[in-house]
């Protein structure tokens, strides 16, 4: 329930290209989310990709810190805010969450915004 397995990560280049060319996206500052329904069977209802701009954050230490905080906020809240909705709809999605903020923020703020992003994503999915 509160895990983040390798199978949940989006690594397939073809799926990533498909996501960015055909997917829908929305902004929930400091995150930008892109998502797309897929038909491929899998163990988990979502595969996700986290990204942080190398242009904005030159140091890898900063990029890794932001990705760690984002992954943790997602890991703790995905089950009740995203997976339950997707399982009830019997759908699977691929998702990209990019950090577009101008400064490194604290974890509490990031978790609050991740909750907002997940609820907004569920609203988009159920339309």
C-alpha cells in the first residue's frame, strides 16, 4: 500500500513519447502533470515519471532532493487519492509529474500540493 516499486516507474521510451505527444496536461504549481489512458495490462493502475529541470537546478544534489520529496509525497498519498478511483473505474494511466517551481520548497508544502494535484487528476479522469 505505501510502497513504490520498480514496476510503478515509467521507463518505457515508447510510452514516454506517447505520453508527451498524445497526453493531456494541467498545471498545479509547483508541478506540471501530464497523463494518458493506456490499454496495456499491468499490476499497478499507474506508472509515473518524476522530472526536475536541469536548466533551472544545475546541481544534481538539488534535483535529487526535489525528486525524493516529490516521490515520498506521492508514495504516501497515491492509494487513497488515486488508486482507489482508478480501480473503481477499471482504468490504467501513465503519468508524468514535472517540478517547475523556482525554488526548493519544504516537504510539507510539497505534500499539500501533491494532494491537490492528485485530486485534480482524479477530477480530470472522471470527466
